[in-house]
């Protein structure tokens, strides 16, 4: 069961899950746009807070990571850039940290903002969140030589690498207490531990697994199952600053369809999509899980993020919904093809 992980597989299986960025753009410069749709109170708040500090994730690709030149990169970095342009807010990165330490810094108000963060009940006690802008399914990976399935319900006593203090870890501990979580600081460490046999499996979101395996040249790994959990990411900010949330939300809503498409294509190249389906993937995930589960998650995110814009941009929204339906049809008619040779099976 399972299949080797490669970029074309990931793109096809994520489908429209990476389609949660808010649309409905505006013309003109950022300053002029902000004056047009920010209230006087919101503009005054922005002027009073000229620089906001945020902590990048050290290694959470393709969403948020620090490159070799020390620059914040990834899909979330692009989103933050667009929000900055559309609102007049100025974001200053501090030293990057791992997922757990960054949350602690926001808890202590050493920073004002985090990207690539999933809301949870525990976090919402001290962090406020914007609408989600991206979602990717969390999967279970095993070594190719290990032919066991990746169903969490059948993994009692097995050692499963998972990011420390992540929403995925919380979900696994709560839902599958028989599994033995092995906390790691980053998904890359968990995947390396899996490749070297330190753990039995690794739970990680599919987009990150694909990026890290290709970047770090980790061979011999395969997707063995779905967790039923999605990494649904938003911007997290200080809960004592509700005005910041209002401005951030408006900034996300001003990201145009073209900007959204360009950001997604930059990190998950849609032009490389090959719509096909191997028998082992059917057995592990099921065509319905790919064709409806992933798609519906993306649609729910999309609809929630755009609810406020329906009355203003009916034509653009109808076009987006038509695109969702088109992708759903393609997901239900996948063909079979060997990922290495390109030949039909």
C-alpha cells in the first residue's frame, strides 16, 4: 500500500485545498486603496503602530521558512507582503524560531503576529486569528520497505514523529491516544528520523512533506494514509489588539484573484498537475476522500473567507465557484500514469 512521494502526486492530491486565499482586489496604490476602504479609526490605528513585529517559522516550507540569505520565504510570506501593500501596515521580522517557540513569543507579546498558524481552542485563549488563507491535508508517511498501512486507528504503540505543540499533534493525542507521538522541532527532522528508522511513521502536511523530501533528497518514503486532519492556516495576532485583526482581515480580502493564483503557482506549480490515480492510492485514500473531502475543505475555507465580498463582486465569485466545480470534475476522472517514466499503466 502507499506510493512514493513526488511533486506531481502532491499537486494532484492536494487539488483545491491550496485555494483559500481571499479574492476581490482593488486598483490603485496601496495608500490610496487603504484610504478608500479603511475606516478613519482603522487608519489612525495603523498610523499609531508604524511597525509590527512577526516571527517567521525557521523551517515550515512551502508556507514559511528562512532561506540561505536569511530572508523570510514561502506562500505565507507572499501573503504577508500583499497585506502590507494593501493596508499600509509595516511588518518587521525578528529572529526565526520553531513552531513552539514562536507561539510562546506571541503569548508573551514579544511579537505581534505569526503566519502559518492553525486556530485551536487552546491557542484562542491568547491569540486571535484571521480567516484561513490556505489548507493542506495531514498525511502519514512510512518507509517504502515498511508495508504496513498508515491508518492511525491501527497504529497503537507505534512511534509517530509529529511537530511539537502543533495542531496536528493535539489532534492525534486527543483522537488516537494509543499512538506514541515523538515530538520534533520541525517536519524536516521528523522525516529524517523516519528515513533513518528512528520512528515508525511521520505525520506531516502533504505540501510540506513534498517540499522537504525534494529539498533534502530523502528517498525511500511513501504516503501510507490520511489522518483526516487538515493544516488550515491563518494569521495569528495579539488578542488585545482587535483593531489589528480588522485591518488584517480587510487586507486579506483585497488580495486579487490574479495575485492569489500567482502565489499558489509559485509554491505549488499548477502547470505541473497530472490528473491521474494509482490503484494503491485508491486503497489508501479512496477516490471519494480525494474528490470530495479535500475539495470540500477548500470550498468551505473559500466561502468563509469571501462571504463579506459576495454582494460587491458577484461576477468574480461566480467565476471562482465555476473553477471549483471544474476541478472537482477533474478530480473524479483521474487517469493512471507512472510518475517516473510518464507511461500509462
